[in-house]
C-alpha cells in the first residue's frame, strides 16, 4: 500500500512538473516569440507578422487574465514584466526596421519625383524664354 502511494505521489509530481501552469506556459510562449522576433533582424514579411500575432494572442490573453484575476505572485509579476519589456523592445526594433525600409523607399521615390520636377521646371524655363515679351 505504501509503495502504491509513493508511486502515485511520484507520478503526480512528474505530471505537474512536466505540464507546468498555464501562466508559465504562456510566459514561455511569449519568450519564444520574442526570440523569434529578435532573430528575424527586421526581415519580417506581412505573413510573419500575422503568424506572430496569432502565436502570441492566446498567451498574452492568459497573462492578462491571470493578472486581472489577481492569481499572479510577486515573482511571476517580475517575470512577466521582464518578458513583456523584452517583447516590447523586440517589436519596437522590428517595427523601426520596417519603418526604416519604407522610409528609404519613400525617400527614393521623392528623390526621383524631385528630379522629374527639376526637368519639368527646366523645360518650362526654356519655353518661357522662347515666348515673345508681350506674352510674358
């Protein structure tokens, strides 16, 4: 009988230890997503962003629900703050990289437009010079 209780106790501890709490799993999933985002080095496609959003939606909800319900201890709150700070920094860096790429593309387009406007202006100056003084 004692053997059965001991085996049952060990099995219970293994099951609880392997599964972890839903909060710990959610924190772990956000950490993995943060790592993936950091490793992307700003080379995220629209599909990558959508996939990342789907991956993190449920874990972030679990974290928010646990915080709102007051089911989070002090150590978990510190862990959540650290993970969310890393997540925010990774999203900001990736977002800034994306904005920088788009700004470069916009800058090139504006530069080309400026060159075209200079050509048009030069052509208009040439036309104006050929007009008689009465028309000017």
